[in-house]
């Protein structure tokens, strides 16, 4: 693979880049540049929990009030991704794939603005650009919705997923994880799962509304982990199938997102079958090109 390609991982809520390191290392050993920047919505230093840049405090206080400017939102996460895209695409002319996991799927979609897309840049004789988006157990939220509005009932009390808990400020505050080793890392050895559990942080309710329809503008591939506990396969399939017949989806047998294992079993896509028929040949070829960019030998 040419060195002119890079992958940016948009991590999930409550996460740091630490659990994604095996996947990053696997990509790098194949000569693929890989990045997973810390996103503000799960950065304890941005959440006013008593942890600052120079703080040695190891126990955050999740009951503290919000920061003076409010909690960071997915739009703030996208600013971090866009800053990296500015460097990789506009300054260095590289081809880039965005890989979104969990809530990072929203961030990837929101970040994939037209000015970065490879076809748009090619029309202006500019090198590089976004090749496509790779979703792994990720949120594919409709345009005009936020993660919160999509998953929560329109009327009545909010629903708290079993893998998280809200603290003193309720839905106006932040949530941290519960039994993360079970819900997020169940397919890993117990010691590794417990270690990754210790790296989990907290996140606010994500209310940024998606205003960018990257689904129809870029090739998109979706990996469904059929035994994921945090985002069950039925939810993953529903998001893919709901009005998006142009998304090429693959299903693999995994207890959790196939990004944490060492070595990670991704992408085993040559042996997986697309869930959709009727895709245009051009769309299949474009998506296959993107998938091939991420292939490595486990």
C-alpha cells in the first residue's frame, strides 16, 4: 500500500485512544498511517471533573457542574478530526479513510465535508482527499437528527443504556460506564478487558445535529459484529438498512468491536458477504477499493 494513504479512527463515547492501539499497530506494520486522536467529548480534562492538564488526581468527580462554556459536543470532536484532515489532505495531499466506531460513526459522518472529499478535489486537480467512511459497530444517524434524538423517545423520560450511568446532574450532566469489561470488551482476555475498562472516561449527552449527508457522497462500508453487547446487531443492521441501500455491509462473528483484539480480526471482509443486493457496480467497486486499502495480514 502506498504511503500516501492514512486512516483516522474516530473513537466511541467514554473512550480514550488506548483500546485502539492494537489495531493502529497492525495498520502501521502494513505501512498504513493510522491516527486516533483523543476527542473532547470523552476527555476528562474538558469535562470539569477536577482533572486538568497538570493534575495528578486519579479519581474524577462526575457530580461537578458543567464547564463554564458547556460540555463539549460531537461538533467539537469534528473540529479535532477536521484539523487532522486539513494537515493530511490539504497540506500533504494524502488519501484518507475515516473509520468510525460507536458514536465515532456520527463524528466521522459529520466531519466528512465536501471540501475534503477526493472526487471534489480531483475536479479541481488537487491531490488526495477522503476516500470513504468505514463504520464498525457505529452510529449511522439520519441527517437532521442527533445521537440523542435518534435513540431517545420523543416524549417521556429518557432511557439509560445498561452500560452507563448518569451522575448528579442527570441528563444535563455526564455519564460514565458500568461494567465496561462486559459490555465493551467481552471478547478479550479478562485481564486485558479489565485494563481497558480502567481507561474508560465519561461523556455528555450528544446533541449535535447531523447536517452533512456524507452517506450518499462517499463510499461507505459497515462491519456488523453480530454478538456486540453495547450495540446489538439488530440495531446495527437497522441503521444500515434504513434508507441506505447504497451502504455495503458485512457481518462477522465477534463479541465486540473487532478493533480491540491483538491482533484484531479486521478486516476479514473477503470472506464476508454483503447484506445488500442491487448496489450499482460503481458503488461496489468504490467501496471495494476502500476496503482493500484497509486490508492487512493478521
